[in-house]
């Protein structure tokens, strides 16, 4: 119950409209009642460019590569970097469920009290981290994951592969 209250408080103090489009599963009703959700094929590459200062990347930067495998499944390669001074980073490669609201959710195997939500629109992907423990880094290091908007760079199907020699290209 405490974790639900923390999530509610966190979302309620964000300025402006919460991340996610109206009508999505984020609890924001559609603009007009009865407005159907339009299915978006998220396939492509999305980029988050970090702010720079004195030739150093000082803000979050990252990349999402995603490929629709079926109406309800996607293969996703995700990378995010915190920037200067430590350049801490995190990444994952996984197959996720993709729902009718154009959303995918990643839950780290070693931290089920944490989830990353991905909301897709025609030109961007927005991320939101949901935690039951505010001290959790979701397996990424503290402060690595941030709510952000990744701009769509390409709509071409990316090659998504596990470079650890354990997996094969998707």
C-alpha cells in the first residue's frame, strides 16, 4: 500500500500532464469519450540526445531499438547513460508484451519491485520508471534511469542482437 501511495505522490507532483498520451493505460481519459486508440507499430530506432556543456555530455542520453514481432510482442534493445561526471549506464535486451495502448513494460528479473514503462506514439517513445522502493535503481545504478522522451530517428526494422555470444539476431 505504501508503494502505491509513493507512486501516486510522485506522479501527482510532476509538472504538467503526466507522461503518456491521453487515453493510454496511464489513467488519463481520452480527449473525447469513445475515441479509439490507434495501433502504432513501434518498429524503429529512437534516440535521446543528452545536453552538452564544454564538450561533455551532461544529461541523459540513450537509444531504443525495437521491432514488432506480432500484434502483442516486441523485441527491444534499450540503452541509457546518465552523462558526466560518471557516465553511469544501464541496458537490457528482451522480448516484451506490447498492449493495445501502444505500451510495453519491462520488469527486471532481479528487482520485481520496479518497472520501466514505454509509451509509443508515431514520432517518439516516452519512458517512466515506477518503483516500490525509492532507493532502488532497478538494477541500473542510482539515477541512471530517468523519465525521458526519445525521438524517433528511423522507422526501419533494426537488427537487434545479443552481442554476448549467447543469443542470435532477431
